[in-house]
């Protein structure tokens, strides 16, 4: 299911591009794997599941968010709060085909790895359409509860 | 003046050790280059200059601070505030011979690089004993003022 990944060889060959290990280190520091769960009466399960990978920086460091965006070849850069900007990936396709395979290949080194593993579990469930069932949503809620303990 | 550096080849050869680019990325996210300036009437200049490189993490991620300490081969790990721990290097010798040459060789990629450049300037002044004169202290105060703007 998890196919494709950013072209690191090309990236590290050009000095303006980022190296994979730098991206891992920066994500260990600043990255966030988050599962949003919103009530949504139009959906059969009653809930909308919104996974998101994000990195927030002060506006003065927006250039690094653009470099990360171009490293992963997906995502958007938007205002987060006030003078803070966020790089965000919400597309299931991009999370599944780019973000997850990258961190599978290049392990996070802090406790954030546990969040990543939970995040990956939820993406697998979504790709199997399990998030559309009441039972699947309950499982995802349990996983998300453990993730959002500030690990 | 800036000699020696951590043995990266050895580090990356052992899976439990960190890679240089990971350390750069994590420092871009979590690292802090700080110049403390305290009044100290016993000193000829009237001030004590205390440069410090630090990385703060929640207690649950203390393992990564130990790995960083062993990567640089210097520094200490102490309680920062409450449940947060800090990896700290305050020794002028270790800052001069290990921390600064590492980040000279492996450039920071965020605005934190500007703080590093200022930090390096102050370390050069300290090694030339310029921090012991009133004029040197004034220059260091100017540099430190620009550094501590949350860059």
C-alpha cells in the first residue's frame, strides 16, 4: 500500500536541497502527526477523520517550510496563528505514498516515533475504509487519544 | 583556533549513534545558542560572560539527550524546569573545539544559523580574552541583544 518516496539522491546532490536525516531531525523537533476527529452528521459513521502531518515555524523561517514542501513534493503552506506559518499535508494519497514511506525508511529517534506508528495505523485503516464504520471510528478515537498526550 | 570534531564516521556506522545531519536538523528545531551576561563585581570588566549551547526535551525523551551528549563527546544533562531536561555545553574548550567546528562544517538551515554566527563571534572574542575588557563586554552585549530576539 505504501509506495513511492521523495527523491533523496537528487535532493542531497544539490546544496539547496535538504538531506533525509536533516528532515528526520527537524521533524523529531518540530513535526506533528495529528488525527483530527470531527462530528459530521452527513457521514454514515457520524465522524470525519482528518489525519494531518504538519511543521510550524515563525514567519521569518518560511523558507525552510518551502524547502520541506519541495523535499516531500506535496503539502501546502498556510498561516497557522498570527506570525506563525504551517507546512501541512492532509491528502490521504500524499500521506500514504510520500510521508509515511519516508518515515518508515528513515526512523524518527524521539518518542515522536510512537505518534508516527499510531498515525500510520490510522492511515492503514482509512485506506481499508474502516474509518467509515462506527467500530472503526471507535478504534481510531482510542488510538488518537493515546497520541495526543504530548508525546 | 577551532580544532577537532566529533567522529561522525564512527557515529553513522553504528545504528544506535546519530548522524550529523540529524543532529543539525534537531538543533535547527530544538537547539539554543545563548550568551548569558551577569554582573560580577569581582571581575575587572564588571561582567561575567557565559555562553551556552543547549537542547531541552521532556523527561520522556531523555534518551535522545544522552545520544546527543555522546555524539558531541561533551556537555552535561540536567533538570531544566519541572519535567523538562536540558543537554548543556558551557565549557569554553568544548564549545570552541567541538560544538562550533561541527556547526561550521554542517550548516544550520533555519534562521538559527544567524544566532550561531553571533555565538561563534563571541567565542572568538572570549578566546582572545576580549571579554575581560569593558570595551569587549560592550560589544558582546550588542551581539547578545540581537541574538535574543527569538530568532
